[in-house]
C-alpha cells in the first residue's frame, strides 16, 4: 500500500496513484465499505477482492490485465464502471448490475454485441467504444 494516493474515509474513497505497477490488491479485503475504488494503470489481473465491497458504486480499473469481471456481478450498488483497456471478453456478468448508469469499456475488442442486450436493457448508459 505504499503507493496510496488518498483515502477519504468519511466518503469511503480509496484512490491509488496511477501507473505504479501494482499487481496485488488482496490487502483491500479489510475495506468492505469502500464506495469508490481507483486502481487504473497498473498490472492488476485478479479483482476477486472487490466482490466483498458490497457498497462499491464506482470502480475505475482501466489499463490493467483484467480478464474476469465476474467478481463485479454481485455489486448491486455499482453505478459507474470503467474497465476499458483490459482483456475482458465476457461482459455478461454486468447484466446483474441493475443500478449501472455509466459503463466505459474503451479499447475493448467486441465482435458480438449480443452480450450487451441484457446489460443495456433500455438504459441510457454513457458507453464509449474506441
């Protein structure tokens, strides 16, 4: 945790300095009440610890090595999700995020948009694809 940039516990925000070659976030298991987590521009591949953050409503995890986003699927308070520039190919776990308002997955290779029918489900998401 030596790269910790800011912790605002009153607002339950945890933000790392970007581009610090962080690969393991398992130590965050002791912070289940986080509402915002910023872990972009690192070497993180395992985000299973976020499944325990039941109040997480904003996750910025762009530019990592994440391929499995199933740990996010039970985070029903998730409103803003930034997961672009990762290796995610299966976006179906996001269909369970009933409160999702904004989804950024720029830099994704998507050859079949049928997975997004359940995710979008008539919502006006701020979705960006490059």
